[in-house]
C-alpha cells in the first residue's frame, strides 16, 4: 500500500512538472504590448502603426493599439487603460512631450517599461526612444532653402503642435542654419501638423506678407495645406516639408513641393516593437535609437 501511494505521488508530481514545463513553452515570447499613437488622421502615424503591427505579427506578440486623437486627456485615458490591463510594456507616441510625463511615471510605478517613438517625453523613466534626428532634419531643410535662395530672401516657418519634441527640434535645427545666412524669417506660426490649419494659416500669412520666397513646414500635412493656399494666390514660393508621406512625395515628383525630409515611420514602428521584445526577453537595448533621414527633391 505504501509503495502504491509513493508511486501515485511520483506520478502526480511528474505530471505537474510536465504541465508547468508545457505552460512555460507555450507562453514564452507571448507578450502583450500596448501602443498609444498620437493620432490616426495623419498618414505618417497610420504608417507608423502599420509598421508596429507588422512586426508584432512577425514576432508573435499581441499589440493593443489605442488612438489618442491628438488629445492629451484621451492619451491619459489610453495610458491608464493599458496600465490597468497590466500589459508587459507600453510604446507611446506622445501628443505632447510634457503632458505624457505623468502617465509615464504612473507606468513606472506599476512596473511597466515604456518606449517612446517619434516624439520624446520630457520626464519619467523611458527605456528607449526610437526617432529620427529631428534637429538634423530641420538643418537639412534649412540648408536646402539656403542653397535654393542663394543665401538671401524671406521665409515662413509653419510650426507643429506646441510642446511636441518633433516641432521643437525641427524648428531648432532649421533656425540654427537659417541664422547663419542673410535669410529673414518673416512669419513663424503654429498650424498643429494639420493640413487644413496649414492652409488657413498660410492664407493669412500671404495676406500680411507681400514678399515670401520659401516656406518650411514641420510636416508634410502643413506643407501641402500651405501649397494649396500658395497656388490659389498665384505666387511662386518654394515649399519644403518633413516626413515624405505618399502625398508629399507625389507632390515633389509633380514639381509642386520643392522637397521633403524623409522619415521612415514604418521602420520606426517595427524597430519600436522589436526593441520592446528584446527588452522583455532581458536583452540590453540602446536608450536612443536613431532612424536615418534624407532629403527628397525632384
């Protein structure tokens, strides 16, 4: 009887160990990653999301994508939702570099690592930041305009959403090189990375500024909006954008926009998810992961 009980106990323990082993095998690498995107009305961020989804599918991880609709309060709710779900890691493309800080701190306190993509956070603990070198991109745009205008003229700068690292850094790079030339920035206004606002703001600037030689917009959506206003005014003004969205590239090829700085949003999304999985597996990841830029002209 004792021998039978002992054999039964050994069998139970063996089956339990096998079950644990099988469970570890089945869940290995099956991570759940949250991805909070600033907006899905801008083609750039649609492509960013698609790249992340493609890489998540390739790596066999679950990706929960939430759209903040360019609203910091919606972003806060999205971050809270993912923290409540206790996801393994959160990737966030902030609507505002300051507004996102408290949410990142909340994730830190919950023990959930955070990766930022395209736009940085001004606080909280971030595991890695995946982005283009926006300062360098701004310099590229400025240098191209200086070359085309031969170092003299009047330009307009259409700025992105105030408080975003992308707007701040692109403007910084652009103005660094422009200040070294004889070119004058005659107007500098925010158009919130939006095509309609880019059109409206540019219409107003055209009415108030009789001389404009070039426009630098912090993204292609604003550049395309500005271009529509310029066409309607029948004035000949050089327009340079940033992002190389499909519409912008087509406009450059058609000879309408002069140039756009190429970011690679699809690659950014893929790298962000790939970095997340590496980190969750215990591998070391770089705190700053740059994505290459270049300038597209006709």
